[in-house]
C-alpha cells in the first residue's frame, strides 16, 4: 500500500503539524511504502519571499529527519522537483467544477480574512489532487483540516476515471483520531495563519514564555474543572504519557490548583518530549549538503513513479499518442 502526504514550508513546523500529521508519517513508514514531500508550490501561494521559501524548504527537510523520518524507509522529496505533478494538475484542472473549489475551506477562510484570492489559491486543491494521484497513493495521512481536500481529490479522480477509464487509484484520508485537531495558544485550531502556534523546535526559554502567556479563564482556583477542552490540558495531554495525563485530569476535577502550575508542568513536559529530536536537529542542520542529497535521491525515485502515472493519464485522454 502506498502512503503519501505533504507539508507546506510556510514557517517553522508546529505542534499541530507534528501531532496532527508528522507523527503518523513516521509510524506509517515502518509498514507501508511511504512518500512524503515538502509542498513548496503550495507554499508559494502565500510565501513570496524567495529566501524564506528556500530556507523553510530546507528547514522542513531537516525537521522531518530530526523527528524520525528515515530516508531508508520513506521517500522524502520536494514537490517542485517532480514537474510531472504540475502537468497532471492541468489535466485535472480542465475537469474541476468551480463550485467544488469555491466550497473549499482553505479558500473560503482566506478570502473571508481579506487575503486577496488569486488563481493559485483557488486551484490549490487541484494541485493537491495531482500530488496524491501522481503516485497511485492509497492512503493520505493528514490532520482533520485536510479531509475536504482529499474528498476533492476523490471527486476529480472519480470524474476523470468515469470519462477515460480506470486511470487513477482512489485514495483515502487517514486522520489520526478526533483529538488530532491540535489547539493553538488561543484555543482555536493551531495554524500559522492564526498566529497561535507553538513551534516544535522553538528555543526552550522562548517556548516557556509563550506557554506562560496562554490566556486561561478566570474561574476561582478551588472550583473543580472539566479538563477535556481546556487548552492547557489538551496541549499537556499531547506531550505526556497516560499516567501523567490521568493525574492532571484528576487535579482539574478536584480543583484547588492554579493555571500557573499547569503551565509550568506543560512547559517542562514539552521540553522533555522534544529534547532528543532537538539534539538530532542540531547535528543534521550542520550538514545541509547531505540533506539536499537525501531529498534529491527521493525526488529521483518519486519522478519515476509520477512519470508513469502521467503517461497513463495523457494516453487515456488523448493529449499523447496523436
Ligand atoms: P499544512 O502544511 O498546512 O499542514 C501539514 C499537516 O499538518 C496538519 N495540521 C494539523 N493537524 C491537526 N491540528 C492542527 N492544528 C494542524 N495544523 C496542521 C495538516 O492537516 C497536514 O496534514 N495542503 C496541505 C499540504 C499538502 C498535502 C498534499 C497534504 C499539499 N499537497 C497532498 C496531503 C497530500 C497543507 O496545507 O498542509
């Protein structure tokens, strides 16, 4: 079975990326044929600074390797190193209904926030569909926020197959579980565009300050509280084991504690949780040429697969073989 997923290089990766998606990528590399890529063409819809785009692309490669992605088990590459995907995107674009794209959350949300919409942002899900279909992917591990895009991909693949025969493999989203919607420091979904992220590789002192600044409610200390749904508790649950989580839940239910204590426990636990990857990251970052080589090898492998699928699609619809 082929597993595929992508992550945009739009800045430092955050807990939402890690707990919502990257953790699954790493688990899945053990038993499946995994393809993971850095979606720099998608990031280009928002990151217009060339130095940042380049830096963040390399940074994400380093982050993924530091967090445990093993290039001997999974294929890691950069999206734009496989130009076949952009060609496939065009074939899919011709059959993509406007109404379907207008309903996509990412486009609707950005437009609602006044971010001027261009054709790249509008057709973002079509490129994502091409990413998925180009490698005959069966499963796409993602956070909840991407499920709609996988549905669009299935719609586009379904109509193409209906018109031209069995060209594309029909993929399925694989969402970790319902708790995979990681909250940000303001309680909303953690997202770079909401400015509420905790970066995975943030300097420990800076992160502690960010955690101490999380706004909590003003209920009195002795009042018992329901833990689930509380930002601090939900974040704490991600970085501790079962017994610490249960101990914290009973503290909430008993009452008589201050949020300051929870914040301190959260900062300590987070520092410990990410300490090994942090050390690995520092080693990897010292050798960028090696990272580029690993990612380049990944692209060569990915291109072979994408070229075969693109040819299949081109043959089927008549843009080849005239
Ligand atoms: P991106 O870069 O926004 O996020 C990468 C992954 O992290 C997950 N994620 C979250 N999960 C839970 N809670 C959160 N707060 C949270 N924030 C982010 C996302 O669900 C995602 O899985 N469009 C994609 C990139 C992409 C892609 C693809 C993914 C391009 N082509 C093909 C899969 C297949 C995106 O913007 O992810």
